[in-house]
C-alpha cells in the first residue's frame, strides 16, 4: 500500500479527531468540577449519562467519606440539594431535574448498614443517601440563569412596558360603564318611537 492510498485515511482520522474535540469543547462549556479517574476511589463510579457519583459504606464512615471528599477538592465547598437555593434561585425539583439530566455534579454516599425491624425484617438505617453538590457549579448555574434573563431584555420591551405603565396611570372611569353600541341604538329607537306616539296623542 503506497503513501498516496494512506493519505485519505490519515485525512479522515484528522477530521474525526477535530470533530470529537469540538464536541468535547461544546459539552464542557459549563465549569463542571473536574473528576479524574484517580478520584473514583473516593467518590465512587458515576451513573451512566449522568454526573452522579455513588459510594456505599457503613453509616459510621459517612463523615470520613465527606472529609476525604473535601480533602480531594481543596477550596471547593459542598451543599446538599436543598442548599442549592442559597446560591441559585431554583427549586429543589429543578435541582433534581438538572441532576438527572446530567447537568449537575452530585456525590452520593449510601449507608449500607441494616437493622432489624419489629417484625424481624432487615432494613437500611438510612433510606436516602447523603448527597453533596459543588457550590461552584451552583454559582455557575445562577450566572447562567442571569445571563438568560438579561438576553430576554430587548429594547422593544421597554416601549411596551412604558405604554403599559401609562395605561395603569390613566384615570379610571368611576361608576357604571357605558352600555354597548347595540344597546344604545335600541334605547334611542325606543325614545324616538315614544316621542312620536306622544306627538300623535297631543
């Protein structure tokens, strides 16, 4: 196989590589917390097509896991899903929706210890896992929402707002409103017929 026949293959591989790089750049525009392969021993494996990192262990090891998480990402702060609202004006439902869509990083710790109930069945000490979200991503989300709102502020809307404000300040008619046009015509016809009848009688 000559060099001339290898050139199209090399060109195709170069184009594919450039395309993949451009896709990666588009997907990483949001400043996600960088999680490397070496960190999986601490944070656990991610769920498919999401940024949920799960780790399970005894209940008494949860604090140790959180300390390891903070030590692995120095300078980063973590909040629970309910605490995201302190950084971004969003609801708890919106937080879980973004997590399930793979647009927000969350570290989960599932306590694996079980206890026996009154009926003798084994049950986990804690049903829901401990969940922590990077505060940097919450701040970036708030910035993204603010930019989206500002993009909607078009100069044309200011004219509409000014007209609406002018109408609000316009003096309102007090009392009963005037009847519709068809009713006014009917009343005028009745008055004219009544006048004609009186003129005949007198």
